[in-house]
C-alpha cells in the first residue's frame, strides 16, 4: 500500500471569512467528517504543520505584497485587494501555515518518506498573484510548492494539473515564461466563469510557449467532456513533458452540486481523474504526487469528492 500523507488540521479553520462567505471553515469540517466516515484518516500519515518562511514566500510573492497583507490583518481589515478575499487578524499566519505545510508535504514526498500526499488546507491559492490577492486566495500554495521543489530539491520539471472549475490565473502567470513548469488547467469557460482568463490560445510566453495548456469547458460540460480532454490532451501533454513531480490544484467546485459554476461533474469523476494523475506520476516520477485543496463550496459534495480523491490516492 502506498504511504499517503494527509493534513486536514483544525488550525486552518482559524482563517475566518465572515458570515455568508463560500470559502468558510466549515469546508474543512465537512472534509474531515467525510474522510472519517469512510475510514480514510487512519490509513494516512499526518503531515506535520510548519510555517513558510519569509524567504520561501518571497520565491513567488513580492515583499511589498506580503507587507500589505500583514498590515491589513494587523489593522483588522475585512479583506485584502478585493472584497472576495476576506481576512481576519490571523489570516496571514494561517496562510503561511498552509503554504508551509504544503512545502513539508513536498519535502516528504521528494525524500521518499511519503509516496503521495493530500493537503486539505485553506486559504486556497491558485488566484493569488505575485503582487495581489484575488478570488479568496492569499498565497499561491501550488506555485510555492513548485518553486520549493526546484530550489531545494533541484527538480527540473514540475507538472501542475489544475482541475478547479476556476482558471488558476496566478499559477499560469507565475510560470508562463518558464519551460521547467508545465501548467494544465481544465476550467469553466472564461466567458462564463471567474476570473475570465484561461482561453485556449493562452499557451505561455517566450521560452515558456507550449508549456501552458488551457482547456475551457462550456456550461453543462460533464464527465464525458472531461474524459475526452484527459484522453486527447491532458495525458499526452504530461507524457510528453515527463514531470519529475506532479502537483494537483485539487478544486472540487466542478461538481454538479456546486453553487459557483455551471459544470456538471459527478463525485466519481474526481476518482477517475485522480487515478489518471497517479498513473502519470507512476510512469514518470516514481509516483511522486502532491495534491492541494483549492475550491469546492457545496459541503456535502465537497466531502464526498475529497473522500473519493483520497481513496484513489491510497489505491
């Protein structure tokens, strides 16, 4: 049986976003309850919590941005940059704890202590640009993980698979000129779904042209369309790139029950997508895979989808 790392720590519930906000602490409670009910927690190894250092955060984000977030939290501001990105006095501390725990998962996977890992952390990250917050996100967790793998572990090729229903604009922008990172995103079409980026013709810049693959999905797309995209585009592109580490921006808001986007995946879709990712990791990087929670806002659907995701990682 593979050794799977897991974090769903209650510390991440201390990032408070206020009444009515979809990215709320109850998301982690729902995930924990679903994993516990399925008997999956005891089959995994707990990933130790740690904070990302200033130097680690600044591999991706500007110092000016970091200082703005710190000051906003200290002042008790209700949000940073955009009203969607709600914060509380502890938010920056929790964001660095989330990012640092993802880096710990990368360390343990790349040093062979774990085979794969799922990081159930918040706040999410794939909309957090170098210099500003967007879309509930404060620090770009998966981008930080990729830079950590390359800087500390000398990994030359990192694959990032983002199946959150919202395009991972920040991850794309951070790496779009970098041929050492392949970014693949399946998401709701930018004409209909936030943040309005991720068209098919966004394929990278400069030396990074060809290392960004965007697969926008029209409203009503479901399992059939996603399977076709995996078979025809995602799997061939990753096989061609041959990553030495595979990272997943694991959003579960493409589920048909989710209130924030018009895509219709079933719960089981997240199981087969996970199995496909594991097979790619097995072929190219000794199974080394780290999955990081992004979106998912219907609590029942989120819990069920994460449970099948973790179960597939354990297979």
